């Protein structure tokens, strides 16, 4: 039985209707565009992005520490390589001089030379000298062989250190790219909010900075890295003494300063930059890395915390603050914020170290 084709006019009408319908869908507001996030959704997303940026920041800091070590080792081994080259060159020159001296007697057998010598005694004295020269040649040859082996080893170490440094530089660029990407994405989330919601976030940020400045007493910059034992809101009057009191007081003096990744003062900080800056004022050197700081001193239990102790968070560790007593710490939280006072219970606690 033959199939029945629909009329051509019907097919054209149907196609026109489908095309028109798809065009309407394409221009309908909200048909494909994602709805704006609510303020709460935006805050949660921004918090996640900022935490990822901070994690990458601490990896960035750790890579920088490794690069310093590799660069120091590279300088040392390059110096050793230069010395080894000079030593081998000097021994080779001495060996050449001895070889030339040993051929002055010619290639005739020593017994034949003694038989035909005009002065046998003089010849024997010369032969003794040549024998000593031969022994010295053997010693020098062994030294040259050992020096060449050391030279080859030093060259290999230099190449390895250069390769390692190049790999670390590549990793540093990758971490920097991650940090900047997360910050940019967080800014994009905020920018997508309604104007009123953006205003609320900005007001909250300003209030946090204002509270931090009030807590430190808004001390002049010139006095903010010195120990203050009384007076305004930024003064430390707790139980700490000695170096711990200096470190805590210095941390108080930075309240309100902005978080900037890789920064360690005096005007901006990341988390480990703040703690290393505070303890440096007390004469204690700490590495600029939260994970490295975790291994920088004896660990203390949470129940035994004292002001000045370093408190660490997350697993793997990616955040550090300085304990000030009463279950609180001073820390530089993440991009978009400033140095603040907060409860240690607000973050997933990992441990503590007493510098």
C-alpha cells in the first residue's frame, strides 16, 4: 500500500511554527540565564572560594620556602663545582709538566742507559729522581681521577637542582593562578547580586574593619609594633609575659589590616604572614607557611593553650592564628577580609604549637 504524504503547505506551516516558537524561547527573559543567587547563597559560595584561595595561598607560601632552600643549595653546589673545575685543571697542568720531565731521559731501557752512561753515579741519581717523579705521577693521576668523579657528581647535582627550581617556579605560577582565579570568581559572585545585597555585604565588611580598629585602639602606625601594657582598646593586659606578650601585643596592633596573599606586613598579611610577623617582634623566627609553622615547635593540647600559642585549622593544615586567651585568637582570615579577633571554635581545629 502506498504511503500518504502530507500536503506540502502543511509541512511548511509546521516548520515556520517551530522556528517561531524556538525564537520566542530564545528571547524570553530568564529562559536560559541563571537566576541571581540569594544573599545567603552568595555568601556561602564566596566563603568556599575564599577558603580555596587561602588553601592555595598556604601552598604558595610553602613552595616559596622550598625555592629559598633550593636556591641556597644551588649557590653552594655551583661554588663547589667551580672549585672542582679549578682543581682538576690545576692537577692536569701539573701532570703535564711531570710527563714532559719523565720523557727527557728518552725511551731507551734504563739498564742500557746505565751501561752506556758517561757518569753512572749521576745517572743513578737521575733515575732515582725519575722514579720519585713516577710515583708522584701515580698519586696525581689517582687524585685527578677522584676529582673528575666529584666534578661529574657536582655537575649532576647542579642540573638536578636547576630542574627542581624550574619545577617549583612552575608550581608557584600555578598556585598564584589558582589564588587569583578564586578571588576573581568570588568577586564575580558578589557582582551578580542585587545592588541592595551588595550594599549589605559591603556594610558588613566595613563594620568588621571598624570593630577590629576599635579593638586595637586605632594606634598610630609608628607605635603599632611595640608592646603596650595599658590604656586603649588595643592594649594587651592578659596573663602572657615575656616574648609571648610581645607577640600578642604585636598581633593586636595589626587588627584591621587587610588580608593579602603572600604578605607578611607591615601593612597587609595572610594568615601565616601575620603569625610570623607577630613572633618576629618577639625575636622568634617562624617560616611563612602554616604547615611549616605547625612543625616549628612543641605541640600543646587545646586544654593547655596559653596566649601567644599558634593555633591551626583544617586538614591538611591551611590556616593559623595566634591565641589570645578566652577561646579567642587573632588571625588574617582570607581574601576580602582584615585581621580580626574571632573564636577558635568557628573553624575546624587541628592543633597548637608553642613557639
